[in-house]
C-alpha cells in the first residue's frame, strides 16, 4: 500500500514537470522568442554621492551637483557610423575625436563607456529625443563633487580623481571599481573610506531601440557620510584673499585643544578642474613653477629663523644657563675665533637680558645662548616642542622636518660639528628645518601652559564626534613659560617691539617675528602669536616665502587675522 502511494506521488510530480515544460517551451515559446530577439537586459550603475564636507558652522565646503553624461552601451551600439555622426552634430565635437575616445575607453561590450562627461542640459535633452535613432546611447545623471570655495581651501579639502589600474589591483577587494573616484589629497584622501558612498544599480528591460519597458530590479545608492571640520570657512576665505599672489602658508589653531580654525597654502588651485578633467588646466597646474598643489603648511620644511628663539630661550631657562638677570652686550657683532656673526641691528642693542632679547630679536644674545647650550641640548628641546617629527595632523603627506645634532652630522656627512654651526643654531639657522604646523605647535605649547597638542581638522563624522586629540605635558616649568610669555607680549605691545605691526586695538597679543635666510640671497618672513595672552583662544603662524622681514608684512597679516577672528566670534 505504501509503495503504491509513493509511486502515485512520483508520477504526479513528473506529470506536473511535463506540463510545466510543455507550457514554457510550447505555449510561451513566441513570448520568449520575442524577448530574445527584441529585448535586452541593461544594468545601469547608480553612483552614490560622496558625503559632504562642512565647516564648523555647517557651511558646505565640498558638496555635490548633478553631472549629465553621454554614455554608450557597446553591445547595443550597432550602427556606429550613424551614431557617431549624430552625436558629433549634437555635441559639437569632431567625429574622429569621439571615435578615438570611445575606443580608448572601451573595456568590454557590457561596460558602459562615458563618451562625453558633464554635457549641457540642452544637449542632454536633444540626445534623449534622438535616442530611438541611436540604439545604445543614453544619458546618465551622476552626482559629482562641487568645491564651493575653489582655490581658497584646495590643500585643506583636497580633490578627487579616477582610480588608476595599479590602485584598482590593490583595492578591488574593498569594493572599488573601474572609473571610481577616490580622494587624492587633503580631507578627501584622508577620510575617503567615510566620504565615498555605496553605489547602487538598476536592472531594466529595454527593446532593440533602447526604449525602457520595465524595471526588473533596483538597489538604491547609499550616500557617503558627511564630515564636519573644525575650520571656519569664512576665516579660511579671508586669509586666502590676504595672500593675494604671494607664496606661503598660514595656520590658525585653538591652542587649548588643537582644533584647526584655518589652514591656507599659497599659491593654490581650483580642485573642480579635476572633477571633470580639463587636461589643459591640469597640465598647467602640474607644470607650474610655483607648485600650487604643495601644501606648504605641512609638506614643506623651512629654516625658522628668529621664531626658533622661543625654543632656545626656553631651553636655556630650563637648564639654568640663563636667568632674567643675566645679560649679554650686543654691539652688533659676535666674535667666535676668526669668525664674525652679525646682529640684524648694525649698531647693536646694548645690554640685553632674555626678555629684551626676545622683544628685540637680538641675534648676539642668542649666539651666546646657543653656545651655552650646545647643539645637543638645543636638539633635545626642539624635539620636546615637536620638531623633527610629524605632528599627527589628520592630513596626508606631512613631512618631519629636520632637527640636527652632533651624531646626525657625523652619520649624515661624516664630519664633526663646528662651533659656528652652534651659533647659527641659536638663531634658527643652519641645518634646522621646520614646517609651519610644527612652529604653531611650539607656539601653542607656550600659550596653553606647556602642553603639546595634536592638531586636527575633523570634528565629527556624521553624528560621531572624533575630535578628542592627544595632549602631552612637556614638563617645562611655569616660571620659564611665564618669562617667555612676558617677552612675547612685549614683542607686540611695546612700541619698539619687532612685532608692533601685529597690534590690534582691544586685544592682548603675544607674538614673535622671524626673518630666515634662504641661502639664495632672500629671506622668508615669519610671524607667530596667540591671543588673548591670559586665556588664549587663537594661536597662529604666518609664513611668507621670500617675504622680507617678519616684522613687516608677516606681522601685519597676523594682526589682520586676529582682528578677523575677533569679528567671527573666535576670540
């Protein structure tokens, strides 16, 4: 009985299978024939918008706009001669250029080819109207980057570009694909994993003329996460405009927590050029002698000149080589054996203690101080202030600079260290190289009572706060810091201080000027400062490449920036 039931079930199943096969192969055969001859399945990638980059007040610094691309699906683009001829007429581009572009970008019959990116709305409408006469041609709307402030924030924000084949070989396992856009510098590169979204796709059924019949499947793209900066874009824009055609860098930071309020490098470039590549403009940028893509704030190292006297004075006070009572006589020259080293003031400053020497930026005083310390102690305190290593700012391509000592020279050059090199070390010249962001770290450490803070630019990603930075106590006594702070206040607030041009009515400002020799007969101009002196909220560094004396344009710019920060409510 059981066998009979089992056989009945099996026979029933086979009967159903036979009926199903007959239905699909005979009854529905004409339908499937029609689908196979006249219809195709097309898969369209739906690009995900990158997350927005916003400033501390929620203003969009890098957003997205819609780009209309003329795209060809190779497997459907049968009548090429007619297609290219019509597209040439619509787009106003030579037919041979379109053909070469198509062949160059063709990967396989199933991968869409972007023939003409970012076409006008009018051309897109015309192509859509002509689409039935050009099978395989369609318009694809994609979100693309829009850098609102153009060259004012280029090094800070960075730019995006198409992924290369070598990069793709390494990153395809992480979801990257051909023609994907990736961050190339700045925030775009550093936070690319957060900013890039997750692409979607649509599977549609189209007829032989490319007309859509129905949507078979849809996966919505997922937008990348928004990144919120600590930067005030209005301050950023203002400082960028202050530079004009000049070269250099300026960084403004909250010395208490390391929040970067502005980071400007000049000359700069418009990152929008790389979004829809303009080869002529890109070549112009890349071959420019002024190197506009360099981030001079973090990627270039310079001799610091007299601003380094802050570190030397602190070292000498801590090591008890100096006190506020000890003086050196400056008559305009310092004699060391048969060598003579000049002070910037030809007739000299007369008797100088450490407070007046910093206020007047007396070279002779710091030649003497450098000799008291020696190169290894100067190097020790330089490293304590963060020189000679990256600050850890959340931007790519930060350089370390150079802090020399006796051992370094022996290993690097195979030579002994000379006393004349120690004298130059005392005024921030010689082998020493520093970045503007490192100099700002030293300035902030004096301002905040002896803590080295890690500068950072991103406050939060979406709703997640990531702004907590590292703060390290330097172990420098309050007494030494008080002496240095008093001196720096006199630099700006005394009528004969070297930084008097940075003075702003109603603000207490401490600062230091610097004029660094380049070895080419020119000088870089530096100014560092912080305000208010008692409870600093803003610290800054200004570097003007080949900008003359630090007490002139650099100090003037510093004062203007403090005033603007006050207007913006940052002070």
